[in-house]
């Protein structure tokens, strides 16, 4: 039986929280982000419930979200882990290539990561992700440890809003600083 949970959308998925937040950002004219649907082709349908029971991916998708915040192009993916690290197997080569190309076009690329065991959210800059990705490809660690997530990129949640634009703003400031050096 469903019951009231005073901690907001705790039972919902990470992407539902992001989608709700994105709608609030749009309404407030702070940012405009679009969820990119994963292209699938249904193979089998359950006629009674009208649900897809078997499907295949038509092509590789890019990232979960693309949009713009205060004139800055943004592309990001949402990842959730119940462990004490983020497995790199959850990030695909085509996603890394897309985020790299997006960054080359002067956009911001990053991951939003939810550590569900401690209920903490972080923005992981693409540059940090790329270091771990490249090290793993050379035989190094196959995950990013929780301790590697910079506390300055910690994201607060109030009710059903995930205040990730604050971390995006900080990331942008640091990216611009590095670009001018």
C-alpha cells in the first residue's frame, strides 16, 4: 500500500527528478533541457496490456539530456549507482565521443551522478570523467571512486527539485578561467 513519504520523490527514479527539475527550470526561464529518447524498435507487443515486451535499439544514443542554460550549450548524462564508485562500464564509448565533440564546440559536457546508498548527487565534469576513462582503457581502475567526486560539485535537493544549475554555473566559471589562461 502506498504511503506518504515526507522526503519528496525518494521512491522515484533519478531521471524523473531531473525531468521535474528541468520543467521548473524551463518555467523559470533559467534553462531549457530536452530529454533525448532512446530510439528503439518494438519486436513483440503484449496485445492485452499494449506494452512492448521485446525491442532492440535502433542506434546508439548520445546522452540523456541536451539543452541550453543562459546561452551556454549543455549536454549531460544521468548515472546512478548503489555502490561506493561509479562503474565506467555504465558509460559507453559513443557517449564519450559525443561529449568530447560537444565540448570541442564550446559546450559543457558532464555527468549528473546519484550515489543512492548515501543519497548524494554530484556533477562530474567531462575532463575528470575523461581522465578515469583513459586510465581504465590502459588497464587502470574500472570505476570512479566516491572520494574522487569533488564536494564543490555536490548538488542539493529540496523536495523534488535537484539544484544542479549551481554546480553547472561553477563548472562553467572554472572552464572559462582555464580557457583564458
